[in-house]
C-alpha cells in the first residue's frame, strides 16, 4: 500500500474509535448536567485498551475512567476524547496531566473545550509534556452532543428548545384553551426524554395554571438504562429533576399548584411590583412569601418594556446563575411566540398529530409584526420522525 492509502485507512479507523468515544459519551446524556457529556477510548497497537465516560457531575472525568481501565497499557497509547482534556484543578485534577503522566503518546480530541478555564490550555499542556495532539475529528457530532454546554460557555445563554404539540392544521388548543391530549403516548414519552436531558423546563404561569402541570421527569416513562461502570448509580441518584422555571410577572401562581410539591426545585421568575400604590407592593410581597412557604423560589428580574419579565435577562440568569445548558420551553402560544420574537429559541420541536382542530382553535404561536408574507419567519427543517401515529418535526430559525 502507498503512504497515502495507509494514512487514509488509519484515519478511517481513527474515526471509528472516535465514534465509539461519542457512543460512550452519550451514556451520560441524562446525568452529567451541568457538565458536558464526554467519552474516551484508549487504543494501543490497534487494540482498545481502555474506555470510559463521564458519568456524574462532580465525579471522575472520562479520561480518568479510561486510564484506570487501561492501567499500564496506556503507555504509548492514543487517546480518542470527545472534548479537549481539561487543564484546570476543578472538582478533579487536570486530565491533560493524567494522560501525560500515564505515558499516552497521542491525544485526538473531537473539539476544543469551550470552557474559558480550559479552552486550548489542555492541548498546550499535552504538547508541553511531549504528547502529540490533534483536534477536530468528528467535531460536528461532538458539538451536537453538548450543544447546550457550548452555548452556555460561549454566549452565556442556554440552548432553548421550544416544544409544542399541534394538529395537522397547525392548531395547538381549542378556543376554550383545552389542549390535553393532542398527541399520543409515544410522542409524550419522547417529551419525557427531552425533559430528562434538559437543565430546566420553562413554562408560563397561564399554562401551568390551566393544566396544573407537574413539569417533572417520570423515570417509569423513560426507556433508558443509566449505565455507570461503578456499583452505585441508581435511578434516584442519577436522574435529576430539571429545574422548573415559571414566568409569572404578577405572582399569580396558586400556592396549591402541583408542581410546587414535586421533587426538585421550582423557580418563579417575576419583576418588582410595578404599581405606584403601597398596597400593590404589600400584595406582591404577601404573594411572594406565600409562594416561598409553598416551596417555590422566587427571583426578581428586570422588566421588559411590556412590564413583564425580560426574557433575555431570564435566559442569561439561567445560564450564568443556574448553569443551565439546555432549556425546554413547554408553554402556550404566547410565551413561545415572545421567546421566538426575542430571538431566544434555538430549536423548535413540534409534534404533529393526524387530527384537524378547525379554524376556531388557537394557532401555534403568537408572533408580532407579521403583516405581509415577506415578513414571514424562515425555518430550516432538520429532522422529521414518526412517533406512533404522530410526527416530530425539528426545525431551526434561520436568519435573513
Ligand atoms: C467533565 N467530564 O469527562 C471532561 C470535562 O467541575 P469539574 O472539575 O468536573 O470540571 C468540569 C469541566 O471539565 C468542564 O466544564 C469541562 O470544561 C472539563 N472537561 N468535564 O465533566 C469530562 N473531560
Ligand atoms: Zn478532565
């Protein structure tokens, strides 16, 4: 074989190892938040000598698990890692140092770590220790797996998915507001998976009140196995409840709402009492105290021109203060529309049921400033898949 042919084949094999590392990383889909999902494969002489993935926040990184599995066989090996090895002393020591000390000869990373504490320093640390490095193998897949982590690290915003159910004629609720259930069991189970991978579930007070939504992940509805190498990770320990975030500018959420007594945290996002009267202030603080007594946390955020919670400020708060990577927006047409209008939706996840609801039913989204067809919002459809009788459409807003 010619040189060229050989290296082409080696590269293909390299991609297979990286694909394996990505496969391992996906096992952390529901358990590593707010950390990224990371996988690592150690290869020596064409043999996999160690594998690992990041299992739980605060515990060992992928590289450490793989090094432990390989033992002495790590010497001279190539490490395929889905994210640049870390260089910082965080909850664990720097993986770049551990890889170099174990005698790993080469590190192939799918992507640079967007975490400013690391970004490039892990690679530099390896190079300084005489380890060969390469970055960018199967990078697109690696980025897709940690889209929320990358978003939070690089723009201080979470990755927001807007999830809605609609009829074939694009309606999401009857005129009365009735909307349970448009889609079937399979689609609803898929939503449970979307919730489980999210850091937070965001909704508006109106829809939470109308449906008395729990906004929780129900383990029994997930067909996932939480796979951790060590003895211990039970569903209870591994499966977090995403933070529930309820936008409620007037603090009208009833204290008896079901979501307030579910496991996990409920955060009510509001604005300072707007009215000039002292009574209004008193009323606001009384409601606030009652909600806190009922188990909610209340955060006061800047108001937009409308007097309601400034949605961009809320998203920044979720990224910076709450470390939210992926946010699932499950609400009605108003909050969904307002988030889209504010340019805060990154992905639409629409479940379309084979039913017609007629033109007296409510349309999918309330959008402003749409008078002529030239003002229509453009999307790209990235994926279409069947869930039982329903279809899931994943679309993204595209800029002009
Ligand atoms: C992970 N798992 O396998 C790798 C990570 O809080 P710490 O100390 O666990 O550090 C988290 C940071 O480490 C994370 O933001 C990312 O930049 C880097 N790499 N993190 O959780 C891993 N390799
Ligand atoms: Zn690390």
